[in-house]
C-alpha cells in the first residue's frame, strides 16, 4: 500500500534554504539549485503554505541563475531574516548586543517590483442548505482557502516573497539565532539562523562546535563570578 505523503511543515520548507543562507559551511551550487526548486514547488496552494501557489515553476530560471545571481539572492534572504529580529538581540555581561550597523532600519521594508498576483476559486461544493448542514460541513465550507492566491515573477522576488509569507505560517516561531560566541572572537556572537523542528524548544546553538564554545563561556563566567566573590570577601 502506498502511504499518502505527509505535508511538508513550514520549518521543513525553510530548512531547505537555511544551510545555504547561513553558508557555514558553503553549500555546492547544484544542491542550492535543487533545494530552491523543491522550495518553490512546495508552494502548491495547500493550507500549510497559506493557500499560496507558484503560478508556473521557476525551474528554468533556477537552472539558468548564475552563481553571482544566486549569491545576490542569498544576501537579500539574509537581510530579510536578520532585520526581522529587533536590533538588540542579546545580552552579554549586562550589555545589549546590537546586530545592526548604524543607519539600518528595522524592519527592512522593500519593493517586490516583479511580482504579479491572481486568484482562482477552488470551487468548494456547498452543503445544500447551510442551516441544515452539520457543524463539520459548515466548518469545512467556511474554512480559509475558498480561493487560492497565485503569484509569479522573477526568481529572486518570488523566493523572497515565499520566505516572507512562510514566516507567518503556524510553527515558524522556531526560527532563532545561535547565541554562542563567534569562532575566533568571543566578544561577538555566531548569530547563524536556526530552525527547529517545530516540536519543543528551538535549539540554542547551530552546531556541536558552537555548543562547546557556549559551554566554555558559561564556565568562564561562573569562574569570574566566583573570583569576584572571593576578592570582595578578602576586602571585608
Ligand atoms: Zn552557531
């Protein structure tokens, strides 16, 4: 028996792009193209993607995109995600860490100038008499998704719009940023984007190496606090 495919969750859709957006380690161009295509094609008008459908697949544009165009798209995606978080995102030693260079606005507002939209009615069968319909029939008839929103446009605008739209979907509270110290500079944070599975707390660190650094930092802070207490006692 062939089991029906479970719908892809919003975190799983975003998870197709995040390793590339973080670029740590760098993702081969072939993998980027494959994941971009799976991501774009997953916007099929279902409830999981908020009844949004890609009108025609951008498969040709994805295969033709130059490495420079892909890199420009990656930069735009990074900016969209980064500036969706408030500028002051972490506290370290009692001080806020600001992740926004001076002059940058929050949130990032931008034009998606190539996008075109349309709608199609999905032709939901109505119960014969709504007053006599069961509550289940009524709920199904009135549920969101009577129409599907269609969108088409240039690859970069399209992917950016899909990501922006996806972030409002159920389960997307799991996007966070790695709070571990940055490699080679403990004054800064790693700040890679992390997407959890949607079940339980999102992970605090993006990788094993970051977990080790975060743990070492916690130990160092505890040691400093203990030394401070000893010094204060000695002065009394
Ligand atoms: Zn990290």
